[in-house]
């Protein structure tokens, strides 16, 4: 299992996923930037959130750039 920071529906979140042939999203949780105090964590938030912006609706994730949908866990 891998994870990264992302912006989901305009909020900072940690996103959990598996990378095989395709990315399978396992879930996410919203976090506060103030929870991460070190310079390394703050830098990683900046780097990740520039790359990963998603929307989550009806148990599906969509990339804001490409609108490609992916099923969340439990949908087969």
C-alpha cells in the first residue's frame, strides 16, 4: 500500500492506494496542515498537492485534470 498527500474536494487529505497495472484507490482521510510540523512533511505536502488533485463523489475518485473515474473499495 502506498499513500500521498492530495487535495480532495478542495481539502488536504492523505490518499491510500495500490499501484499495479492501474492505480486502485483504497481510501482517504482529511487532515490539517498544522498536524505536520517538520520541514520535510511541509515540503512533501507542497510537492504532492501540486501533482494530485481529485474529486470524490458517489464513492468514486476523479482526477480534476482528466475526469477519469475510479471505483473505491467495495464496488467490485
